[in-house]
C-alpha cells in the first residue's frame, strides 16, 4: 500500500501521471478517482491506512501484546504480510481476543481502500454495502467459514466456538493472503483443505493490500462465461457484460481474460518445474499458489507447520519468481522480460 501511495503522490510532481499507477493498482470494480487530484486521493487513502494502523496497534496492546509485538503484528496484518514474532504465528499467543481482532483487521485489509474511503470519510455506508464486490467477498467468507466450521465439529470434535473461530481465522488469513496461522489445517477434512486452496486463488478485493486474482475479477469472469452461454443459445443476440449495474467495456474484458490466461500458464509451468525437481504434486500445486498469491503457508510439504527450507535450491528460485510475478500481476514482469522494452 505504501509504495502505491508514494508513487501516485510523487509521480505527478516530477512530470509523470500518477493516475496510471492508481488505475493499475485499483483495477477492477472501482478505479474512479475519489478526489479531483490524484495526489489528494493518495493522501486520503493514506490517512485511512494510518488510522487503521493506530487503532489496531492500541487494541492489540490492550489485548496483551507488548509494544514491539503489537507494532509488528499491526504492520503485518494491515499489509497482509503474515510475518509473526512467534514461531507458531498467532497460535503462540493462545488468545481468542487477539485472534478475533486480527480477523477483523485482516478482513478490512482485504477490502478496497477506495470503498473504505466512502465508508469512513464520506460516511456513505449505503454505497459501501451496495458494492457487489464487497457483498460477494463477505458472502464468500461467511459461507466458507460455516462449511469448514461444521466439518471441524463433525469430523474433528471441535467445540462450536472453537470451530467457528478457527474456521473464520483460516478463511480470513487465506482469502486476504495474509498467511497467519492458528491451526494445522493440513490435518483438516479434505473438503476444508480444497476450499482453502480455492480461496488462495480468489484473494481479496481490488484496491486492497491483499493478493490473489481478486473477487471482482472472478465475478467478471463468471459474467463473461454466462454471456458466452447465452450467445450459444441465441447466436443473433447482442449481450453486454454488467457488473454492479455498470456495463464493462470489451477492452476490460479482454484484459481480464489475458490476465487469467497468464496466471494459468505461469501456475501450470511452475508446477511442472517443481514436479521435474522431484517435488510431490500436492506440494507443487500448493507452493506455487501460496507463492504466486503471496500467502505463505500451503499444503503438503509447505503446510502451516512446515516451511520451504527443504525444497531444492532451484525450486526456491522458481517460487521467488512466482512471488514477484503474482504481486506485480504478471503483465509488468512480462513487459520487463520483453526485448523490445529494453530496445526502447
């Protein structure tokens, strides 16, 4: 979040358009300017981020963390980085209060800061709650949490509150690509593991600090697929793609399809490379997804209680490339690797 805010605030001062960087980061359902000047938009978003940072720091400190740990986990939560001062991550605090606080702020970090501007600054909760991406994001979290919680109660003997808290925490940390851990979800029911793996690909909302393909893009992809089905039924019909009541330009749709294709190609090629090095199938798939979408813990040999140290050195290079490509959303990396870019 910080480098984007810095870029869109400073670039106009040196003669470069900050709006280009703003649109790149806030691509999706929400990319309009919130203020007449893009630098003012950056300052407004920065104030929200700074305010959330202060609030989370103090509530974690009040919940029992010392000042240093509260600071580290505040930065790691709102930045969806997932780094902890404890070897066992958030589980090391053994505090339901800490877990619920981090859940809340992880979910906030996974929501577009442009929409949070409308909620906190403009005081327009109606427009915030009407956003189709936010409603889908919340619905996805709720449904996933309830299904996994039921599995934990029925198959693993969890108490109801413990099952709900463990399920909600892991769903939140995965969908926001934060990567904190409170449970070894690798021993959970296979359906729960598959749901968490799917959430790795979905990620948070556009314009948030979360990684992943983003909820708005998944929604838009489903709309595109629906349009193609309708075209098959009515070949002469003219159908537009709408998201949140707005007609989506064909250029945006083409860009989305290109991004999904690139994500699939990079993911598949990386899995093949890890498989060629002797890494098992589950570990390869989970490690690539967890790296590409900047999550951290995966499944198999890179589960929540494991790490990546045992992987071959070349595999670590591949996964490092996945981290960079996923965080920059593929296009930037491919442009840099294109010879024509360097000739210019």
